[in-house]
C-alpha cells in the first residue's frame, strides 16, 4: 500500500543502499533492479506511454481539432504521464507537486488510464463508423508502432 513514510533502501543497487526514500520509489527500484525482467517491463511501459502521447497528438492533428474526445484524450494522456511519475515519487519529489500524497497520484494514474481507454474506444468506434480505414493505413500504423518499440 503506498504511503508517505520514508524507508531505507536495501536492494541490490549498491550506490543507493541505506538511502532514505519513499516506499513507492524503493519498490520501483526493486522492480527495476531485483526482479527478473522488471526493468524491461518498466521500459515497455514508458515506451507505450510515449506511443500513446504521439498517437494522441497525431489523432488530434489528423482530425484538425474537430473532435472534443481527441482533445480530451490528449489531456488524459498528459495527466496519466504526470501521475505516473508522481506515483513512483520519481521526478516530482523536489517540486510543489511532490507534496501531493502518493496515494492520490496512484488514484489519478488509474483514473486517467480508465478515462483514456473509454475515450479511445468510443472515439475510435465513431470514427470507424463514419469513415473506415483502408488496409494500407492500418498496416502503416502497425509498422510505425513496431518501429517505436524496436527503436533504441
């Protein structure tokens, strides 16, 4: 359960051993350094988040800003990114936003993910009914997605 107390780091990453940190950040370090494949999963998560942001921006640009759900989707994606960093007490810890309890960041991250899923499904369905995509367009989207995941 996330909370705001401080705990000493006791994982395998020696430069941080004994350093006081939030349990959320300590858990993130343990997943990254001690769990087999944990860092890979975290990297896939950030890569897919990047893909989501790029997709939402392209979606807005292709729609010429005519869809309110597209703008809502971009806002929800940005809220999800911000709350993702806040939930692990990662990059926001020295800022004003770092004073927000970690539990609130977790709740925002989950709500943003759910809102984004609903927005994408409803908007994609409406767009597909209005103008179906060609197989070439779908193939291009899949190739660009694969390139983004393989790029490093």
